[in-house]
């Protein structure tokens, strides 16, 4: 059960990434062929941001100690971000 946040993170992140790619591809279609306005695309993109934030929160809950999540980001220069969460 402790892997459930990782599942949520993976599913939500993939859904948001796929939606951004799909919206970008739809945006490449000439406007004369589409029956939508630019406002609808903006609304669709802005509606994905809460899902992205939810995926980020799920990723934080998967960490052993969520308050030390910044240690992982700051430790990327050491080439071992997986173990730096527990060192600090």
C-alpha cells in the first residue's frame, strides 16, 4: 500500500504530459479547420495545471520524509539523488 502514491504520480504525470502533447498537436492544425477558439485551448491548458500540482504532491508523499524533498533537488550535482534524501 505504501507504493500507491507512486502509482498516482505516474498515472497523473503521464496523463498531463500526454494531454499537453495532444493539445500541442491540435494547435498545429490550421485555425480554419478547427471549430474552437484560442480561449478553449487556454482553458484546456490551464485546467491541466491542478492535475500537475496533484501529481507533484503525490510524488512528495512517496518520499520517506517529504520535508527533505529539497535535499534531493539540491543534491543532483552529486550524481546520486536517490540516497541524498536520507543523508541530511
